[in-house]
C-alpha cells in the first residue's frame, strides 16, 4: 500500500519491535500524548502463551494466531465506534502485521528500531517481565522489518522516550495542540 493510500489520520497505531525495544513505554506515552486509548498486546495472550514464554520456550505461529486475531478484533472494535487507540505489539513477522493491519487504511505501524546490544542491556535491567532476556535471539531471528509498502514510521530507540514520541507525532503529522490545551485546563 502506498503512503498516499494510507489514511493521514490513523484510528489505531500499532507500535512494534522486538522485546525490550520500549514498545509498552512508547505506546503508553504516545497514547497519553494523543489522548487515545492504550492497550498492550501482552494482555491479550492466553495463560498458556505466558507460561511458555516465561519458561523460555518460543511461541509458534499456531500459538500466536488466536492472540493476533484477538488484537485485530480490538482494533476493529475501536475503529467501529469511531475511537482511537495505540497498541504495543511485537508484530515481528509480516504475516502477523497482515492480520493486524491488512487493508485497514486507518491503521499505522510504528517500528521501534534498535540494535541487539542496546536492547540486551535494557532487558538486563528489567525485572518481573515474562519474556526473559534469553529469548532476545529468537526475537531478532523472527523479526521481518516492515517494508516500504507497509508505510511504517521507523524510529530509532536510542533517544529518550519523550524524544521518540515527539518524532512519531511529527512523522504522523497529528496536531496535539488541542490535547495539550485540554490537559492544561484540567
């Protein structure tokens, strides 16, 4: 799909990347900045998937399929009521993004891009997350970076989180002035 075919103002933004790239942090900050609903794809995993990942076993595509369709259902429900949302989701393979985005012109992908060493350092600092750092190699092995035809917004994870969010908002071309005014009035 060409950039022109993508809707300028998305209804839903999928913030993607490998585990440890900052998806949850950036997606939550972006949703707050835009005044949109925030969801984390991790919340959609069945307990069996969480147990597998926690024990260091990589999920199969069969494990992921119902999870991805659950997220797609949330995306459609959000769009159908005219709402807006941001969801943090690894969406590592193109086939996964096809389920999440497909022909939905008002759904955009934001790819948080970072090197393995930086992400490994960040993962070593995390505590209590069900995805152990030992799974990072499988994440990079699975990663299929989004192609130009997917019209991704690609941002480096090296800057500070608020700078990453600033870059995303600028690339989306969404004005947040009204949101800032509303927040200041509260």
